[in-house]
C-alpha cells in the first residue's frame, strides 16, 4: 500500500514548539514519527503500534507554519516514510509496526 498526504500544515501553536527549542523552534523527530503513525492509522482504519525504528534520518529541520507532504509505503508490517517539502527532505526512515482492527 502506498499513501501520500499533501499539504499538512505544522502550526506554530503546536505544543511541541514551546520547549523545542526556545528562540529556534523545531518540530522534533518524535513528533514527526507520531505524524507518520497518525496518518497510517487514518488511512488503514486500524490501530497502529510502533514496534521498532529500523532507520531514521532527519536532514532538515521543520519549523513553525511549515507545509509538508508525507509519503508512506507499507509492506506487511514495515513502513517506509518520507516527510518532504517543495525542495527538501525533512525526514525519512523505516519503521516496524503492528496493526490491530480499530
């Protein structure tokens, strides 16, 4: 299964920006992985549990009011993800997950 979600606004008022980092807010890696899992849960209509982070890279920071796209490819219980913008990749990686009916 392949999923692409376009034009997701990471709002400046998101709670994770409050302490990560003062004066230079960054959408943290854990929030990016959570975004991937939330989208996967919505698209599959199943409860998704993170089992493992096999690989993760975060080459560019995501700041407040950034608009991103998320691409997901699911093969059995492995999820390949990429969060990107018009001209850069913010993060990418491979997750191990388990699925349970919602």
